[in-house]
C-alpha cells in the first residue's frame, strides 16, 4: 500500500481515487476531499437543513463541550428525505469502490450556527468502521490528531468537502481525536455512519472522551 503523507485532497485540481482516500483513513485516521459533490447538487439538501426542525444538542458542563442543532434519519426509512439518502448513497458508493466494506444505516443532520462548536472527542464505539461527514453549506475548521503526528491537522471544511474518519474497528484507541471550531456563520453537514452495538466499554470508561 502506498504511504500517505497528505490527507487533504481536492477533486477539482486532482481527482483522488477511492483507494487512496481509504488508504489515508486506514493509515492516518482521517482524510478530507474538497469538491466531492458539486455546489448545485448540495443546494437542495442545504436548503432542507436550513429549515429542518432539529434538537439543540448542548451541554456546557459535560467533558465534551458541544453546541449544535441536529436531527437523525435512518437510511432506508420512509421518512428519510430522498435528497439526503441519495447523497449518503454517493458517499457509500465511493467508499466501497475503495475496497472498504461499509454499509451506513444512519444520517445525522448537523446545523451549527455562528459560534457553535464540538470539543475534542472520539466518536462513539457504536460508529463502526468509518464516519463520513459531507459539508453542505458554510465553512468550519475541522481538527484531527492523525496517527504519527504530534499536533492536530486543521482542514477548513467548505460546501462539498467530505471528511472521513476511522470509526471503531475493534480497538477503541484507534478512533482519532477530533473537534470542530466555531464558524463565523451557519454551517450544515451530514454525518453518515454505520451504528452497531458490537462492543460495550468497561463500566469505568465512556466512549466520548
Ligand atoms: O461537523 C463535523 O464536521 C464533525 C462532527 C463531529 O465531530 C461529530 O459529530 O462527532
């Protein structure tokens, strides 16, 4: 397998093959692909999320501080908007073309208003294999601690950026720490995951750290 040095790609300046992208996730823990989907294709989904009723996920006392609006859809359910399901299908097809077996079953719609954020954390161990986040509208900084690096890597997500993170693969320590900064205006995104209850942390541990 080729050695991955950079994990930030742009489909417009140089198309990145699914194999290279998935190799980055496997070897380093994450990658980002700008212009994964065209602005025109993102617009209907972005419009939907702008007006969606969402819960405010906020707990300023918790170990992982976060504040954002979110709603949850099951892939394949009748009430999941087709436009969201088709974007998730596009992401899944790309990942599978990279020989990465992944069958997402859930879409989380994220809406961050100016100043909202999520602090440093690892994703739930229920998120199996891979977490893919497609930015629909707005800009926000994403930080990830890649394997082999001392400090975090920053990627500025923009409309059409697909960020992918290593999910739970049997070893909870392999989930990369990551966080998102405070955007200056609204950002909407879809987080696409395969949620499986396959591992229970010891009582003393929590999966969000
Ligand atoms: O909004 C994002 O790009 C990342 C969200 C995130 O880190 C999470 O939901 O765990």
